[in-house]
C-alpha cells in the first residue's frame, strides 16, 4: 500500500493524489473547489515555440505561487521559492526581509484545475544519519529551527512542476523548478 506523499504546506488543499512518474496532486480550496486562479510573484519567461509563459524567480526575491478560490476568496500558497524544498531547508539562505514583501499578480488564465508534480529523488532513509536526528527524531534546518524527520521527508522535495488544465482538457505547464 502506497501512502500519499506531498508537502505538509498543501494539507487541506489536495483533492486527488496519485503516484505516477512523480507524486501528482490535484489542488483544491478547503471547500473542495478545483477551479482556482493562479497568482504569482516573480517574472514570466517566454520560451520560443511554447504557447505559455513560465513563472520564474524575480530579480529581487525568489518566486511565490499561490492559488485563489474565486468563489470563496480563499488563498493558499502552492510553492514558495524562498521557503520550500530541499535547498531552502538545508542549503540556501534568504534575507527574511526580501521574502516579506512579494506582491502577487494574477497569471492570465481563467480559474482552472491545477495539477502539481512533485519530485522526491533524495533517498532520505539511506542518508538519515547524515542529518543527525536527535532523540525526538527531529533534524536541524539551515535556519536553526528543528523539523520532525517525517516532515522533512515530505517537505524536502527536489522538483516541482505546476500545470493547469485548459479548456480542451490538456495540461499546460507554467512552473518548473529544480530544488536540490
């Protein structure tokens, strides 16, 4: 039996989970609405030959992507390039003030079904002793905080991709980030 594996910051916002090539989740608001708007801080990168732009980090601060339920107004973070993933837990330091003010802009698509692919290629169990867990099974993060080992295994993703499902039912990728 495979247990659902996705980052803890998405708890309450996962409608569906599947283990495909990668862990894949369909997002929803806490009311269960799957038709969500995408809001972001960062820049849009146009790739020649591709119909959509990709959300990338901005010059001033790491990217931030959120979903907003147009019916309830609820907003939740999908991915924070300054706080989420393996590198932000153990490698990269950010000035807290640069992460504070990242105003969001709407990604210009209608409210859509959003699908995330999550990469977990780090073998945490094989490398557990390198993280030096304490007697409470917590490990120290780069910022000095401690996190439960089981949460590290969920939140320490090393890849994330965000897709929306367009009006033709086709998944269109708008975020692709390596995190380790």
